[in-house]
C-alpha cells in the first residue's frame, strides 16, 4: 500500500532490467550527508523526471534486508570510496504518498491510517520488541533505534501529493503537518534517522509545512544546487542512447533538451560551475522505445492544468506568452511564488509554477525563463489554440494555421496578406520598422508549423545563411520550406538568393519537394509581398 519496511532492491531492479542510464553518482552525494547537518534532503522535479527511479535506487542501496553488491558493482557508485561503507547498512522506511492516498482515498483519518500502517510494518520487522499501546510512530522508531543502536533511512516519494490534492481539507493538512513536525523537527530526529530523502513536484515553502520542514536542504528546478545533474539525462547520456538505438542525437536534442542546470563537483570547496543540458528522461526513453521523436509530454503531464493556468487572465500574461512562443527570454522573480497550484495570483507566480511543472526552464544567472524545447513549445501552441481567455493569442494561432495552408497551396497573395496582418496587429510600434522585426513576424506567422515541421533558424550554406528552414517531421508528406526575407527589397531577390547560394543543397540527406519562399517588406508603403517557387531534390 505504498509503505514498505525491508523493501529490498526489487523496486530498482525493474529499472536496471530495461534501458537504464546510470544515475548512481547521486548516492555518493547522499552518503556525504548522512548523520550530519545536511542529512535532510528534499528534491523537487516535474512529473516523470526520474524522481521515483532515484527513490527506488536509494532503497536498493541502503536497505540491509538484501544484498545489492552485484546490482551496483557495475555502476559508477562502485568506484566511490563511500560505496562499501553504506551499502545495505540501514533499515529503510519507504513511503509513496501518491500511491497511499490513491488506494485509501481521502478519509478523515487518512494520516492516522498512514502512521498506523508504518507502525505495523515496524512491529513486524522487530517482533522481539514490545511497545507501549499509546506509542506514536516517533516513539516506536526512537525505541528501536535506542535498543538496536541503529538508525533508519526514510525515503518519502511525492511527499507533497497530500498538500496538492487535499489543500481544501484543512483538518487532514493539520494532521499531516503535525506528523512531519514530530518526525523531522525534534531533538530526537538525529537519534532516529541517519538520513531522510524526500521527492516532490513543488518546493517545500508554504503549504503550512515550512516550519515543520525548514531544516531540509532543498534542491528544486530554480535552485538545483549539487543535485542539478543527478535527475534527468545529460548530453552524454542521450548521445549514448542515440548511438545504441540508432537515433538521431540532434533530433533528440531539439525535441527534449533545454533544461539547463548549474552543476558542479560538490567535493571541491571552490568548484567550477558549468551549465549542463538536462533532458526530460521520460520523453527521451519513450522516443527511444518508439524509435520516433514526437510530443510525449501530454501523455505524462495533465495538459488541462497548462490550459487552466494559461486561461488565468493576469496583466501581462498575453505579452509574456507571445514572447515565449517566439523563443524570447522573459525575466521573472521566482521568489514571489507562494507554492500553491490552486491559488496563483499573478503573472510571475504563474510562470514560476510552470518552471516547477517542467513547462519552462529557468536561467539562474540571468533570472529569466524560456521554453525549453520543441516538445514543450508544441504544448503551449496547442494550449493557446484552445484558450478561452487569450482570444488574441488563440486567434494568432488559428491565423497561423490558415497561413500555412495557404503556403502549401502556393497562394502567394494569401501568404502576403496573412503576414501583413500579423505584422500590423502583433508587433509593437517601436519595432515596426526594424529589420529584425520581419524575422520575428514571420516566425510568429508560422507558429502552426510546429505541428508538422522542425524549425531551423539561419541554416549555414557556406555562402551565407538561409533565414528560416522548416524540415518536415518523419512520415510527413509536406514539402521542405526554405524562407528568405527581404527588407526594402523584392521577393524576387529573395528567391534568387536562395537559388544562387545553394540553400537547398545543404539540406542533406533529405529529399523531396522544396518550396522556396521569398517574403519582402517595404517600409515606405508598409506592404508585404510573397513569391513561391519549388524544386525537387533527388
């Protein structure tokens, strides 16, 4: 029922029997915290980001009810000096809060039932001991620790599930906070536990639990600390997988990369901090198994939650969303976030929440957010298509869909009219007569292409750069698009440049129909023109 004493290594073995990517380096860091001031660890990550795998890994490593030597000796942790010191040396208490609440429902005595279930398991593990009838969980754990001279490792997966799902049940929340405070906020905590590891989606702050959990060292999507590289895949992991399963690494990177973390060697007092690319591991593995890059996010994250958050019509949200889907960074203050998924009060809280849910990536140095990758950009575009509150943005997406259809039909006048409409209605006046504005306008105009194409900006040819190139997704019947832009020049000049600089020739090894699209803007007449030619690449 989501609660285990002496779970052993069975939960982790199921991961290693499939396409496992070695993340055991995390164990060395957790080992360094055991029994010390930093022994309380809380890691928050989006759903399907490897949290449960890591929790099961720690169970398998620390649990003394099994022998995990042969399981771990082939992994990186085996090279660490602390490997043998802590391997299978502790009784491990594992609680999956989501599993527990799902099976039990939400009765008034939910927290009491959970505590009693752990007590029952402890008593079963120590049948030689007799406990007072009025003993609570902390009393029993303290007595066991005293009598055996051993301390426990406690691992709580999705610790905040109760907070997220039962925020409207203050009596249950009060019981839960009291239990957490009793376990983790007293003088006996260090006598009972050698280490505590919790995972969640949102950071600890608020929820009414802050005072109960303020001794935890917290590692989140905005403050990853030394845990930055331990959850999620990095470039080396994905390169290895792409080679093993004959996948295109650059395509995997384009689709699932984008969560940048500051990572460093925690063993060094003054380490070099470097940016590390982090991928959504669930999406990567799903693509590997399907042998196809696609949008798998909606299958692992509640899409309607994104829709609901976008529909919150705060001041500035429309402009921020438009910048993000065009690829522009947006500066926000993440410190204002109140940590409540159901009570988001302004623009900055909304986008901080989306960082923690995995829809945005946060640059700790520049304090700004961006859309991380192709997969998430698709999610935003799809959410905007169905937006009820942001009528202008949803209209923009629908206009983009029609514009793409016109381009496929080679309706030059309709394409020029559509681009002109977006230029006149969607670009701030101070950027209207800016040469860079045309590129921004055309990228905005073809937002709908994300469903059918992978966008490449400024593809180099050796003789210059093609402004925009759209490569059809696999199994797509649509033509390749090469778009050249001209400011105060003609669309004919744009088409000639595409041909003279051999832009189509560098799109290898792709073959098939290519549409050559020239789009020009005259700042005097404020008119756009479009010319479409085609060729076939064998």
